[in-house]
């Protein structure tokens, strides 16, 4: 690696992004224009907090060892669950076994020698949408991510809405049917178990007892079933798939209409495995435009698929955190020069 | 009236606030500290758009005629429904018959000779909570108003969340029970018909057919019934009151838990006639703290009654718009001086 580069010279340089997911750790180099030049994915061993952290460190070490180009300027890390970016802490996660607060920024700075910025993964993807994506130049939009889990990033007045503890955006736990399925959070009728990837697959598995002749049987038992296959089966008349997708469409339609009435965005962008084929959001968009309040509808210009590659959006989001950090540092250096 | 005062000299001076409600138009003088020194209320004749606007103009003319002190510095107007403050337009209202866009700022400037600032009434009350109330110094809070209608103002990162068309905050149209009552907005199961003042009274009226022996009968038919009486009747074992309040508690509990999970506030303040006796919010607060996500609960320090007098909060909010306007004008003059 080339030593002695200064952080002020960004031209032609890259940052490192790390997207920490439930199945994979993705590591890659991302330019200041948001282009991924190199990336690799590594297995996440999530059986314990220690194995989760080891998986991240091993992935990073392997990637850095393999990379022979110029040293990255900084490292950005997108994490599921609750983070405290200013303190560098990964506080808690539900979809990975993080039960006690981890000083992840310090750990990774010590391992890599790079400045490190961390944040929640959906916040990170939303910031990438704002910096490089379809949200560029917009003041008020929502980024909706539906993969294994479900969450939203809200940009209001040009800034990511973080809330009091950097925890804003938990749309997955909006209750849309108080008599509905029990969620892992303890409430009944949350959106996430009804229409996240994990929620849809769990519903198929439990529904096979009642619908043993469902066309989903083989793929579900073989562990290869995707949300997209469930949507296709529903279109083909499969009863179990029809029941599950009907509930998912209704739940997401209600939740997004609520969200539009509440935060009055001019656009919604969506990404993630469950919405990759456009089926679910096609139905939901129609409902939202037909049912939200008039003034909110007039302001909402569209509900569109994000242009980021679903496989890379997490990585690009993580890298965006690093670019944001470098920008803030440059600005505070300038301010220091002036004072 | 004293002529020739400059807008730069605010010491000891007041602005005029106008709170435009469905029943009353309140007009009053409010100091830079948020104190109401003089106020009067006038009947709102809301049978048409013209009579609504006439009521506002007549109220203002009467108050100005009656007031013999120094000329107010500016006029702030809080309006129900959709407004465009920067264009000075009252675009639409559901609880007053405003069906076509009214250039209310220009109309009232011509009538009074004062600079005029307008906004939605709940936005205005939220800004007053931020400037003078319990939200002073807080970065992330929600102001919940439940009177005849229901809406919320959200302050995020120290600023009122306005959305793309200044329409954010329509919590009253959050669907919390897709199989619920039909709302005037066209959806089923919105919060507003379940727990706003108008919604609760409408439920009593329609429920009396099924519960003719309800203790609410006399007050409901006499037109004197309040939400507080319905809560008391429920506590005393009245079946109709119990059914209505049970639904109201459940609906508001679900909606506020959803809101807390979504925007992660550090406090919720509430005001308005329906929550004035503390009964409803006592039950709802308990539910929210027991059911919201752990990180959101840790960040939420409390759910408290606003300290503003419920009779005056609309007026104080309206006046806050005028003070905000004067401050912005002073700052832009300063900027102009520098450039």
C-alpha cells in the first residue's frame, strides 16, 4: 500500500465500504462518485456476538491483504440495528446477535489504521441515495428497504431524519393490524413479519401444514425459496402464496399510506431483495396514490425503484459514510484555519 | 395607534395572533416572551367559504378597533388544513369549508396594514412549544394535538418537519385498524374518527340507538357532551362509553407507538380539549412505554401535557409565526447589510 497520502487529496482515490448483513459481509472500494471498483463477499458466521465480529474482521483483513492498489482514505461500515455513530458504538441488533454494546469503530480503526465511520445500514443507503442516487437534490424523500428485514430512511429538508438516538426509521414495527401475527418485538400486526423477506418465508413454512399441496412446498423445504417465487405462485393461483401476498400487499399499502400522510415526501425510492422484481411495489404504489390525503398525493411525484444495484447498495451506503466523514473533517479543518 | 415604529425595535412590543378554529376565531396580543396580554374570541360562521373568511376579517377589525395601545409589529394566523406559508395561501381545509385556494396573507395585509405570516395551526402550536414551551432546547420531540380534530407536529434535529408541501403531521389519518370506521378521507380505521373530539361525539350519537339507556343520552341530545364526560362515564361502567373509550385508547396507543418507532423522539407533549383532563393520555402513555422498541423507549424521556393554556395555545402558536417572521426578516436585513 502507498503510505503518506493526505486525506485532503481525494482525487482518483477510494474509500473502503463494509456492508454487514445477516448472511454476508461485503467489502469493496468505492470512488467519490459512488462507483464500486472492487468488491468481495465473505460468509457471515452469526452464531454468536464473537463470531459475528470475527467474521467482519476476517473479511476486512482478507480484502485489504488482497488489494494491491493505493491505500483507501477511510472505512465506512453499515450495520443492522442500533448504532451510535458519534460514539462509534454498535449498540444492539435483532437480526444479528449483538446483545451488548460493541466499540466497533475503535476495533476496526485498530485493525486497519484507517479512520472509520459507522451507521445503521438503512441510514447509510439513504445517505447514498441522497448523495449519488435518485434522491440527489431532493429535500423530502423516503428510502424504503425490504430485504430480510424492513426499514425506511426519511430525508426531511435535505437531511436524514435520525431521531433522538439515531433510531428513526423503524417502519418494520409499524402496527397495521392490531389482531395480526406476533412479531419478535412483542407487538401483534407489525409490518415486518407480514412483508419482509424473512417474514414471507416464515409464513410459507408455517402455512405448508395447512396447504401441503402448495406449489411452494419443494422450494421451501429445499431452502431455495425467494419472495419473488411466492409472488409468482400467487399470480399462478397458488392459494397459500395468494393468502400471504394478499396480506403483504395490504400491510405495506397501509403502512406506506400512513407514512406519506405523516411525513409528506415528494418521492419514495425502494430497494432490497423483496422488491427487486417490482411486483409488490407495483400493487402497493397504486393503493398509496389512491388512498393518501389529497395534498400529500399532489406532493408525491412517484414511487420508484432505486437505481442502485441491490447487491451493492449496502456497500455503496457504507462507503458513503466514509465520504461524508472525510467531507466533515475537511470542512472542520477549513473552519479551524479560519478561526 | 402609534405609527412609525421600526420592526427592528421589538422591546416591549407585541404581535397579533389569530387562531382560526371551527367554532371560534380568537384574536390576541402576544409578547416576545409568549405572554398573552389581551385576547377576545368571536363566533366563526362556517356555513360557506365566504362566511368563514368574513368571520376572520370581522374579528380582526373588531379587535383592532377595540385595541388602543401601540400598533402590533406583525400578524400571525394559524389555520386548519393545508397552507403554503411562503406563498401566503390557505389551500384547503376539511374541518372548515375552504375548497379553493385563498390568498389569505394578502387579504389580511390589505385589511390591517401589518406584515402577515400564516401556517397550519398544529405547525404553529409546535413552533410555540419549541420557542416558549416544554420543547425549548429539545432537538427531537412530537407535539400532539387532540381537539375537534387530531394532528401532530414533529420537531427533528431542532426544526419543524414540514414535508414537501408543508403537509407533514397528519397523524389523524394513520390507519390503525384496516377494518375500522369509515373516515371522511375515504379510508377505514383512521385514528381521527376513533379518538378526536368530533369522532368520539359522533360515535356516541350513533351508538345511542344500540345503547338507549346510556348515561350519555341526555348530554348527547342536549349538545353539551364533552370527551371528558365520556371518559368519566366509562370509568363509572357505562357500556357505550366503555366501548368507545376502549377503541380510542387502543387506536391512539397503536398510533403513538408507531410514531415513536418511526421518528424516535425524546419527548411527546400533548394539548387540546380531548386530552385536557389527562385520562386518555394516562392510559396511552403506559401502553407506548410498554410496547415501543427498546432503543426508542430508552430515548423517550416522557409523555407530558403541554403547559400552554388549552384555550390559548392556538393564539400563542399563531403569534409565534409572527415572531418567527420578524426574526427571519431581521436576520435577512443583517445579511443584506453585510453583503
